[in-house]
C-alpha cells in the first residue's frame, strides 16, 4: 500500500466512523459497548475490523462467565449443605442406627448470608423430612 493509498484508506475509515453516519455510529457504539463489557468482566477488550463480531465474541464471554459463576455457587451450596448435615449429625438432629440415617419429621436450618452492598442477615429454612429424601 503506497502513501497515497494509505491516505485514501484513512479518509475512508474516518468517513465510515463518522458519528453522524448511521453505520459509523453503530460501529462506534459497538466498540464502546465492547469496552464497557470487557471492563466489567475484567478482560482486555479485543477490537478487529468488524465491531459486530467483537461484540458477539465478548457476549460469548458473558455466557461462559455466567456458567462458571453458577457452578461456583452450586459448589458452595453443596459444601454448605454438607457442613450443615455434619452439624445436624453432631447435634443429634440426625441419627444413624443400623446403617439407616434417621431425621426428625421437620428440619430447620439457620444460615447467615449477605448480598452485595447489604448487611448480614439470618434466615431459617424449614424442610419436611420427605422433601430431603427421608422416610
């Protein structure tokens, strides 16, 4: 590409990226959105010559991050449930007799939790033994 060709190319790019031009405005908007999403996900933004494809790529990261976060919360729930079960066993709420685990007909599990930006709260969850697989 010669110097004259490069100058013509840059003029064409500037014309395309002109915010008054609907196509240029859409491209600029895609780039801004990609930057914002990348910042939120804490990943470097990737820009190519095709802003729409950049947008599609970064939104795919959202889906993957959401799945990863859901699995992390699922794992936390399993861990917390196991801890609660062990505590209930030690406290005598659950009893093991002749290889069979017995439970009271109603169980109450108290937990403390905190949502982002809020203070700690305590909540009780009530379950029937049948709901947890006991007979």
